C-alpha cells in the first residue's frame, strides 16, 4: 500500500524562516495568522504554486516590494 507524506510548510522572509502557524489550514489562513506579527504578509500575495520543495519542506519565499525613497 502506498503511503502519502505531506510536506511541512515554511515561510521565508529575507533570512528568517517561519514555521507554519496552522499546518492543517489553507495557505490563506496561515498567511493571515502570520500577518499579525509580520505586517509584510499584508502587502503581498502568496499563492499555492509559489511553494518550492526543498528537502522535506515546502518553502514559500516572501517577495518584499522595493523600499521607497524620496528624491
């Protein structure tokens, strides 16, 4: 009988690796929970197809917008 393994979701913001706060929940719920402590998640979209398999984890890299400068 085949065995189904689920990958652990990890979110990467710059060099910080964040574990999934709700492993059994949909991706939108996990990003909403992370946005409480990391406001960067409020200003970007994370899609299921953005996940990259790295070893035994499924990584979602947060792409931050470039900083705004005056002048």
